[in-house]
């Protein structure tokens, strides 16, 4: 399994305020990884630095073997990284269908003869999100918060990304709609979609992801797989401020 994304000794700052201090992790093709940590620890800044939205002060970001730090954000997106940002940022005055097809792309290498990692099309997105098919002619601002989140994920998939990054995809959603998003992410994993997920529902992430990086004040404080994270409730207390499994 080849390395898809490699972040090595990444540093980033806003003005004179440094946020990331030598942060490192990697994601292999077909894996699901997470960034975990309390608010303000540097998770979103890490994503912004990967996407070229916040310049890296030092370190290397390699995507598919090529150093991309310093590239403009649009070039990084065209290389095959899609971001579902916190806050959704869909186009309110476009229909659901128009939102989905606005940035549709089919990248070389996505189609596979064995049926895995086939290109994302409008029909495939509608299949995983039937609600979007039902609301195809509705404007973006006529959707519920959960439907807007589905649309944001579907729009990202329509770019046929090699790597999908989701920043707080279930934030602010009602419980039933959160379950729909988790169902979708499980389906994407089964389809072989590589993902980097940031979310606060650690128990759901343990069931979804291959490995995890806990961030504390801009540094990776712990890395391990789901079994290791589930077995160490002290990590939950110390770095996330939540109870581990079996402690309620």
C-alpha cells in the first residue's frame, strides 16, 4: 500500500503566533485517518496548511510523492485533495444538482476494472445520498443543515479526489442526521476512498478509521490504531476531555 499523504515536521503560524510545531503523520492509499484533539490545538490549521490555505513556515507536505507545500490552493485541489470544510460553504443560489456538477472531474487512475474506486458520478452521489436526488431542483439555501452537509460531501466527491478531508462533518447536526453522515463515511471507506477525518465523536471514529493522531498544542502527542486508542481511556481524558469506553 503506497503512501498517499505525508506530513513531515510541519510548522505554521498566523503572524507572530505559531500554531504548529513539527507535526508529522501519514496516510496510505485506501486508509482512513483522523486528527483528534481539543478545540484550538491545531487540527484545522493542519488541514489549511495541507490545502495551501495557510502557508507552511517549515516542513514538508508530500502528496502522491510530490512536495506540494508552497503550491496555491487551487493547484493542490486539482492534484486530487478535496476538502469538506467546517461550515459547509455550499452555493446557496445554485440548485443541488448545479452544486454537484459545478466542479465535477474524473481524475486519471480513479477507474478500476475490478470495480473498486470507480469514478464518482452524479448517479453514485445520489445513490449514497437519496435525499439529494429528491431535492435536486431545490436551491442550496432551501436545504436543512444536514442536507447541506450531504451536499458538501457530495460536491467534494464529484471532484473524484484521491484524498477526501472532512473537517467537523457532523458538527451541529441532529442525531438522526449525524447517523446518516456516519453511514455515508462507512460506505466511502468500503468503496476504498482515502480520508482524513476531524470530528469529536471519538467512539464513532474508532469504528471508522485505521489510525489516529492526537494533537496537543500543535504537536502530535500520540499516534496509534483504533484498538490501541480504545484500550487506553486515559488518552481520552488527557487529550480530549471525554470519557473512554466503559467509563460511563
